[in-house]
């Protein structure tokens, strides 16, 4: 009688363990499916956000492009004028020095 009861308890425990394992595997698979589905949605959303940000940067750059070009031209021109004025000053100094020596 005791062995019969032990055998019955063992069978019940095995059934309960199998049911628990089955439920766990089902829940785990559901979680994996949701995660994989969400990652696809997340990737799509991130791609859309990235494209929107790139377009925003392109629009911002095109708005200030002419200002930047003007600023660069002014900077280069200012450097060229300074270099030429320094060259003129050097030339004048050399001319003055040679005039002093000649006199």
C-alpha cells in the first residue's frame, strides 16, 4: 500500500513538473516573440528618427551655407589684405632705409 501511494505521488509530481515546464516554455516563447517583434518596430522607429534628424541637419546647413561662404571669403580677403599691407610696409621700410644710406 505504501509503495502504491509512493508511485502515485511520483506520477503526480512528474505530471505537475511537466505542466510547469510546458507553461514556462510557452511563456518564454511568447516573451521571445514579443521581444523580436518589438525589436523590429524599434529598429523601424529608430531609422525614421535618424532620417528625420539627417533631413533637419541638411535643412539647417542649407540655410546657413551662404553665410558661411561669405564669412570664409571675408576671412580670406582680410588675410590677403593684411599680408599685402605688411608687404607694402616692408617695401617702404626697405626703400626708406636705402634712401637713408644713399643720402
